[in-house]
């Protein structure tokens, strides 16, 4: 993690690769200490450390993959380099594939929206698992309590989306 403290993590969408790697690095530093404290190689502490390392590596890889997929979808939806630009159409024109590709302009849940929400839910779960792995050490001074936290705000996208849609705004 950098020396620059960013604002508090409020939404799953705020989670960055830097957050994921920082938390994984924090856990790995604790595991190194655990392994060094092991009474003997291959003992309980060493086995626990190895299992935790494998788990955190898998969680980190999966979370980075989800972030990459989300970034690709965002670039595609905005006509970025990941996908071809499509001409703007009036509401109701075009086919379902165009709506799913662009994220749709109507208020119906499109395939794109559903996939995006599924990816966000998956990222939230992976983040929770990483936080659970670090929980025992959350009292230490190098634990970033502002960024590495879990509270009800991480799932607030659904609440925010509902408020925007109720107000008649596009999401």
C-alpha cells in the first residue's frame, strides 16, 4: 500500500487492485512471522501458514480477475478500446444484444446489468473473505482501518440505485 491514505472505502466499486494487493501483503507479512515462530518445519504453525498463503493467493487472484472483467465491461460500455463503438439509437430501437452490449438506456435490467451486479457481488464476497483472513491482526498499526474494512456500506450500490431510479434518474 502506498503512503497516501485514500478516503474511506464506502462501496464495493471503490475496491482497487492496490487495496487487494495491500491486504494480501499485510496477511503474508503476518504469515511469515507465523512460519518463523513455528517450533519445527512442517509443524502446525507452518501448515497453517502454508494453507493461509494458498487461500489468500487464490482469493487475491480471483479478486484481481473480477476487477479486470469489470474494467473491461466499463470500457466496452463507454465505447472504449475493449469494444467497438456503436451508434446512438433512440429508446426502443435496436435489439436486445445491443442493449446488453451497451448496458442499455432503459430502466429494465439487461443482461449487462445482471452480469455487472453478479460481478460486484462476487468481488464483495472475495473482499469479505480476505478481510476475514486478516481479522485476527486488524488491531495492528499497519492495518489500514480506513480502507480495509467491512460494513453495511459495501453493499449500498443496490440502495443507491433504488434511490436514483425512484427519483427518475438514470443509473
